[in-house]
C-alpha cells in the first residue's frame, strides 16, 4: 500500500497581513520589569521602610556593555536614581533594592543605557596586555573620558580626575600601555565613573505605580473579640445572662496589649434583628433571651451606623477607642454589608435587595448553608444609592476613630464597588486599612488585593503538612507579595480545624508560632489562650459558638491557673517586635529537615547600620509525637560559609546552642514543639 500523498498548496492571499500594534522597545531594550501588577494598570505595594527588589532584563545588540538605573519618583515628583546590578553576569537580569521613606503614590522605571566606559575597559583589558592596537585603544579610552568630562552635572573634582586619566592614556612617554591601563581603571577616574557613569542611548521603561502605605498595612498582630462577651456573666439570682458592654470590654484591653497585640478587632457592634434570629449553635429556635448573631445587622434601633443599645452609646465607643489608643492598640471594626429583615434599609430601600418570584426577599444562602436571619444586598438594583450609603456609614466610624475595617465576605459584593470605596476613602483618609475575609477562588482573592485591600485572610488554617506549608509560604511570599499581603489566622470564630480539635496543646503552640513568624501579619480569636477545641458535631467551628450566645471565659481565673497560652502568645509577639526580619514578607527561605514531619525556615533582614538580623524557625508538625531529626541549613542563604559554626539563642526556652550546616533537633509535646532562634553573628 503506497504511503505517497500530495498536499495541495494553499492559495496565495492578496489581503494585507494584519499586525498588532507594538510598544516601541527603544534603543536599549528594557523588558520584564518586576514587580508589575496587571501590566502596570494597578500599583505594586510597599510600606514605609520595607525593602523590596525591582528587576528587569536590560540588553542590546552585539557585545557592547549596557548599564541599568532604577529611577524612583516620590509623591512630590522628585526623582532618585539608584544603580542596578547585573545578578547573572553574562546574561541580562538587573536588580536594585528599593526602600521608600514616606507614604503616598510613588512611581518607578528602569532606564537601560549604553555603557561606553565598561565596553572600553573590557576591550582594552584584552587588547592592551596582548599588544593588539594598544595605541589605538589608549586613544579610544581617552575619547570616552573626554565625553564624560564634558558632562555638566559633574563637579570640578570629578571632571579633573577624568581629564587627568585621559592625559595619562595619551602620554606615550610617561607610562607603558599596561601601566596606563591599570592607572585609569583603578584610580579616581574609575571611581568617578562608578558613582556617576557615562550613560548614552538612555532608554526608559514605562513608569509604574508604587503605593507606599503605613507599616501596619504589612506588619501587625490582631486580637479578635465579641465585645458583648467581655464582661458577660450568668446571674445565678435571676437565672439569666448579663451582657457585656463597650465599657466592660474596655477592661479587657490592658491584657490584650500586655500580650503584645497591635490591633483589637471587634465583631459587629450594631443592633441585631429579631426576625428569624438564630439560637445557640445556629439553630432556628431562638429563645427570648438569646442575643442572636451580630452579623444579622439592623433593628428598629438602627443599622450599620448605630450601636446596639445593650453595648452602650457612641460616647462609650469613643471611650473604648481612647483607652485602646493609650495602650498602643488600634481598633478594627467588622464591616458586614448585609441586613437583618428588621434593618431600616429593608423598609426604606426594598430595591436594594433581591425579590424572589413569590414576592419575598431572598435571604443569604451558600448551599447547603442557609442564613435565614440575613438579607444580602443586591448591588445591581441601585448601585449609586448603595455606594453612597455605604460610604456614609464608613465615614461615621472613621469619624469615631476607626482606621481599620475587617470586611466580611467581600467576594460576595462587586469588585468594582470595593475599588471605588477604598479609593474614595483614601482621598481623605489614606491611612485606613482594609482586611479582606474572602475564603474563595484565588482569582477573586488576588483581584480584591489588587483593587485596594491591604491584607487578606488566607487558607493557612488548612495547610498542615510541611509540603503544604512550604508550597503555600512560597506562594504568598513570591510575586503575589507585590500586591497581596497575607494574614495568617490559626482559628477564627468560624474556623476550628481538625488539627486543633485533636492535636492538644502542642498543636495550638505550633499553629500560633508558624502564623506569627512565617508572615508579618497574624491574628487570633479570643479564647485561643484557652485552647477551646470542642467542635460542633459535623462542623469545623466551635460548639456553643460565640456568634449565637454570650461567653464568659472568666479571664481572672485563667491568669491564676497559669495553664493557658498567654505566655506563649506574649513570647511570639515579643520576638516579632525584637526582630525586624519577622516584620517582612518577601524574605522567607525554607530549609531541609530529614524528617518530613518537621519544617524549617529563616527570615533575614539587613538593618540600616549594616548588621543582619536572622531568625530560624524549626517546628514539629506532628503534635502527638516527639521527633528527632537533622536540620540541614542552607548556610549561603544565611550569609555564612559552608563550614561555618555559629551561636543561636532560642526565644522559646532561652537556651543557647552552636549550630552549623547539619544540626540535631528534638522537638515535640514532651518538651517544646518549636525552636524560634535568633542567629548571633
């Protein structure tokens, strides 16, 4: 059977070929500038004092040398020129570290340029020692020096050094060629051209935006409370619960501050509806004394701009904020854009909700979950009205001292709404911080960060194995760190993972330690100190959930017993404050441990005085078994020679040891499950 076949030629086309328009590269191509968010449509993010790296590929045709400069433009338009370094010699990657020293909208670009001095030094360094065109090379070098000396920005000393070097090259009687080469490439002229190079054919990249925010947008420790539970107690005389208030909740602030937290986060403090009110453990049979979920916002007493009468007044809230401020705490308020059926908006603006075919307003659902006590807003019906009202509500709380909003389920509202709201608030209040509570698709989580949310909840709670944590830590500290700042929470009022349900004290210690040291922002929900680990059957949340009832934790008795994690949390926050390396996100490096149940990572930071702060964390992820293994450190990543030995001090125990590339570790529930060591240099 023959396999020969013939393919008929395609008919010639007479139509012109359509070519997509391209951005001109310029004389010296500058490509792949990083970081860049959505091709420059949205800003990369940083905070004051945070170092991060800008990189680009810079190259040209042929063999002539190129250079690169990072141009950083501050909010007032003043430019700072920073030299870039080729980090893969012979190839094209150039990098520079950036540290912005004030808040505001900055811009940055990379300028590529022809480097005639480096080209001449390379060529002359080959030809002159080989006596190939030595006189010609000397004259060409002198010409380059003449061009540099003619640049008007140089001071007289710089110009004089360049002219003198040119004279040395032209002096055929005073210096041999190799001696002249050595003199001009190691003397004052070389130093002048190192500091202020001769840049020709300068080609800039596009200017890219950089939003620089205050430090708390990156680094902070959060503590969540239900204000109504702080001071709540059961009255044995009446047989009824007595609610806490904003005034009694303020009494908890000194203990929160003493543990080293920066932010006290309040769940909603607004009036709660009675229609379809939820009872204990999310049941539908609420009794007359059941307080209901604070997320079912709104009653005849008011909505999102009001305070539940049982909690107090705005005067009480102002006093709470003032007390927090005196203790070094900022107040974060939950912004939950949903309504009880009794919310004033339901009667005043029924068009803001979704009406079903039977004429009823649709309550919130996430099948199989049902939230009969909550009506979600429908932003498509009257976006202008809803936008304006939410903006007014946010301003109410800003005027009362709130500069941080923890936003409940932002992924169930239009992204363009958040983009508008955050930007509009930032016009007059650029220091306001927004935390996204969006456990959803990565595309949505990342986009919320790109449009303005400074911080985001993450899937940390469900990453338990070393492999999972390494993968996730690498992800959140990588390219996404240019715009999305992760906040690690071991638990929330909605989350109690099986790891913590069944892991015992060691599990609670490990999860807090990892959250506090792997990323710069972390948080705990009140009761973490008590290791409240009993779950509602069939759910990953606590039984007798505080969302539906009051909880008296009897904090005075906890302090007396001494078996809580108060000391552990305090130690973690103390270490975070003492070590600037733990206050950054993009500096996370993982190391190998022979036992796959252990994880190890380090964080390093070069301080302004040139010293290097380094912390190494080693944790046993198996909360039930004490394990022994060998830690194998990447000493190069820590700035040491391969055979180096150095002293470390453990924040957990205060012990000191000598470590090296291979170090024995023993961790587990019968001692301590974690090492958090500072490296002594």
